């Protein structure tokens, strides 16, 4: 299968420059240095859960404790004012009508609803929220005014509330019922015409009205920016794999009747375009039997377009037939059983403009044989396979019961750096996004502070403990009218659930680290409270023995290229759909959370992965060095003990495996004392981010295709050639050793093969006549012999093996 014309999913365009600190003023970009930064996860001692005042009048109407599920965040109190509607308002003497709006005033804070034109009985249904920590007044005033397009707005009436008398409401209590209040005149001397329906109560961030409320600390936001600062829960679209099996076609007539066509099938769903190979036989009845796999999202908006094309020459293909099919036409498959195939008539491309031609076409039409289905047994991967947060199949019927609950309290951030300039000073308007499974959450934006406090708690169902939750912090750049701005990334945190102990609350401060062209920078710290509650320990242990992905991934697996292409298509679809929500979760945010550019070349990542591999072999290397010291009697006591252990195992060989597993058992118990106390986090040393060369970072942040000068590109190309040359040498050495092993019996070197087969025959006779215990004893004592009986020259088997021929002589 060949793919053509993929959208810019694997390219990094110039406006997607990874240096998201581009909005940071240069005067603020040098804040901090590598020497004094702390990149470790810190344990925080925070007072979480409810802390209701007891007794007294104060802000609460009683001293009892209310129940709430917000026990992983700090309790924050808000005064809520719900403005529902008004009735019987007095009309203006000039227009005989009014354009009413409501203004809510609490101390220095003012909030207002939108005005409704020419309505004496308007409805607003809007909620205002005032943080208790910022209130400096004991009186709440609600004004009803008539908007005047020319002069000053007319006063219609007001309602006053004493905050000491405001009731308290905490979920799961039922919402406070709004009441009608008669409007008073300006001086409070008497009632005036008109009534307003209001509800005023004291609550917390657990209140249902919190997410949609107008917050007093965001009073400077206007227009569309009001919607962009609210908290929101999003759900990723339901993704399906659409499998199109192009089997064959009949009566495909080319425009040039004197030549047989070179036919192939092209399929398109939205921006996804795939094509089959060209039929190897030139014929009007081609056979392909090839699969094209697309990603489709519910609700289905795109249609499947199938065309049969004739390959005229390398730069031109001619469409001979076309058909467009809706997604609702296709069967949804849950397992590997094949679906029924169907014949579809092809509409001749560019034919049938006249009615007579159309009738003629219907009498004789080309046909294509297709087997199409929506795959419900696969998990559609829309994120990096290393940080998967969900492995369930698409079809809900195949889901198993959840094994636990993940609760995350997004408390706040500390020490954020200024991300943009506002009124000639640095400013940051931060919000946090969390993604796990199909559920995304976005906190509200806290304006103009480097230490925002969100204190919002969210819950997810967990179906597999070997998954990862990702949290990112961003700077909101859509508070005004600049729709083309891009939200800047401040940092990201990943937490793998399998590293969390069950039913324990983790309260930690995670460093927010971002790479930019000048190196690693700590952008601040994110404070989280995390709890993973398990429903059944037996179910979790059972999960560890199950396949990581649904069984269809193993019964009918995709190729590596297919997995990569489908993943990028799924990412694009998720980013597009979430970007259409209100408020939108923007494309740059979704791509950063899903690691859309993790496949791009990076010298830094290559070094980090190389040293990761070396660290894996370090244990074996250390063991080999220790064994070499034992063989050379560097420590006589250790060598004697190894000899004794060796003799015991030779005499009682049935103890070998039990001894090995018992050794691992005790090592595991010993390491339990040194187990990690904190969840793992971004390791700058492991990532090779602290000692990276500036030019390597500049190369990592380069666009694709490159935007650097020819001299820089030539220098990087030469550097890449030198690195690739060393890798090429290592790969060649590995191949040489393997070919030498093959040449033992290939008679490429007749003398070497003769020696080896004679040695093999003699060894077979000796081993047949000698007990295995004696062979093992002699071999072990030979390798453990004292240095006095050793030679510094290589051994005979090593010399023989190095003299064997390899295929390097045949290479150009």
C-alpha cells in the first residue's frame, strides 16, 4: 500500500516552531540559570479537603460540616449570585420600552449582564462568582438599569443583601431555588415598579455553577475572551478504523481504446488519501485485493470517495471511475470475521453531463468489488505509544469493567515565568490541561499572576494501571481580539499510574521544564494531589497478564508505517474536533499534549537513547568484570567462595534454578527499602538536556523542511554522516561476527570447516562417553583457573573464530 498527499502531519511548519518561548520578552528570557535550578519533584505539605468554620455568624450560616467529594484540593469559598430574570419593568418615557441589564456590585468589583433590547420581562440566567478572599465589603448590591445609547444609563431599581445573612450551599445539596425580589429606589426609601429573580449563596469550587460563572478576578476580559477563560471538560471524538479492501474491478475502459490501462484504486476520507499498488497486469479487469485503512470520527462528517485511475506516465493519472459512499452505509465489525463484499457501479468521471449520455452510462457501467467495514475491535491510537492513556477498543461492547478510579487535584503553580508583556511589564495568564483516556479537562484561566491557584478536582475511570496521565500548563493568549495568537506552552508533567501506590494521596510539586534554543529552562512548578483508588487487587493482578492492546492488533496487525500514519491522522482529527468546541481546546495545545513531534530527528534524543541502551548493558558489563576478577583471583576470598558454590551446584544441579530465583527474591526484598518515594518525573540528565550543544538544540527546533542557511545545513549533514559512519561500522562488525559463525559449516574456507567438523565429531564422542556433571566441572574449573595457569595471549577458539571468512570481501 502506498500513501499519497498526506497533509502536513509529519512536517513541522515555520509557524509551529517548538520554541514556545517566542512570546517571552528578551529581557525576561534570561531569568534563572542551570546552576541554581532545582529539577526534582518536591513533597508538599498542604491542607487539603474541607475546612468549614465552626460556630459564629461570620460567612457561614451554621457550624455543621457538609459532605463533598473535593478532598484533594484546598477549599476555596465564593459568593455566587445567579441573575435569572426580571418582570414588569417600567418602560422609558421616550421609547415606551427599555433595554435592561443587571449590574452586580460587591465592594470594588462590578459585573454586568448583557443588555436585552426592548424587553420589559427579560431573562439572563447568568451567574457571578466573587472570591471570599478578595471581598472587602459586607453589602451586595444588585442594580437593574436601562441602557441608553446616547447619555447615561437610566436607573430602574436595586436589591441589597447583607452578606452575614447569605445561606451556604455545598453539593450534593440541591441547588438553591431563586426568589423574586421587589426593586427598591436609589435611596432605599421605598419599593419601585419591577421584580427580579435572584439566588445568592455561599459555596465552593465544587458548586455546579463554578465553571460557567463570571469571575470577579477576570473582570478585565471582554468579548470572546470571556468564554476562553472558563473551565471545561472535553471528550475526544469516538475514532474508528475504516478498512477498505479493494478486491477487483470489471469493464474499466480507458479513454484511449488502443492501449491497455495501468489501473490502481485511490481512496479519500477528508484529508486522508491512500492508494493501492498498480495492478501488475495491464487489463480492463484488474485484481488488487489490497487494504486501505483510514481514521474516521463520530459523528461521521466526511464521506468515502473511491476512484479507479489509469497511470499514464509518472506525472499524470487519469480518473476513469468514481463513487462516493456515506459512512453510515458500512458495517461495524467487532472481531476478525470477514464482512460481506459488495459490487458498486462506478460513475464515469466527467461523463453524463447530458441526459442522453447519463442514460447510456446506466446501461453499461464499470464496477468495483469492495469489502468495507468500520473496525470496532482495534484501539485507535491518537497519542504516542510510550505515553498511552487508554487501550480500550472502539466498540463499547468490548469494554471491560474499570479496575480503579483516578482522582487528580490541580492545586496551582508556583514561580511561573512571565510569558508576555502587558502594560510594559511581564505577565502570565495560566491555565492547566489534563488528558487521560478520552477525557480532557481544562481549568479556568487565572489572570496576571505567577502563582495561580486553581484548586479544581477531576476524576477518571481506570481500565488499565499501565497508562499515563499527562498534564500541561499553558499561557492564555486569547483574552482579547487577537484570534491568530497561539497559546504558549509553559511545561508538561506525566504520571504513570503503575508507579502509584493504591489509595495513597500524593501531594507533590513538579518542575515545569521546557527546552528552547538556549537550553533547558525551568518555567515554574505545578502542584498536584493524586490518588489512585483500586476497586479490586485481584483484577489488577489479572490485568498484568493480559495483552496490552485489544486482540485485533495481534490477529490482524498493522505495519509500522501504517501505525505511524494512522496515529498522525487520528491526532489531526482530535485536534480539529476539540478546536471546534466552545471554548476551544486549541490545536497547539492538543498537539503538545499528544507529543505530535516526538518522531522528529534530534541529536540530543539519539544520544539519550544510546546511553539508555548502555545503561541496560552496564549490569552485564559489571557482572562480567566481577567474574573476570574472580577468575584472576583479585580477591582470593571471593574466588574461593565462588569455587565452593560452583562445586555445590555441580554436585546438586537440581538446585541451580531454585538458587537463581531465591537470589532474585532476596534482592527484591532488599531493594524494597530503597524504593522510590516520589513519582518519576522528567529527568534532565537522562534526557541529555543539561550538556547539550547549542547547535544541536537549534537543529532540533529547526522547521521541516529546514529554514537554515546552506552552510549550516552542510555542517549538520557532515556531522550526521560522521555519526552514521560510526553506527555503520558497528553494524558491519556485528554482521561480520554472524557471518563468521555461518561460515563454520559453509565450506567457504575448506580447511577451517574440516577442522571444525572433526572437532565436532570428537566432541560428540567425548560428551557421549563422559557424564555431563564431569564436563561441567572440568569446564568451570578451566575458566576459574588461577592466573598462574593463564596466558596473556588470546585463546585457541578465539584465534580460530577470528580467522574465519566473512562476506566483507564481497562488498564494494
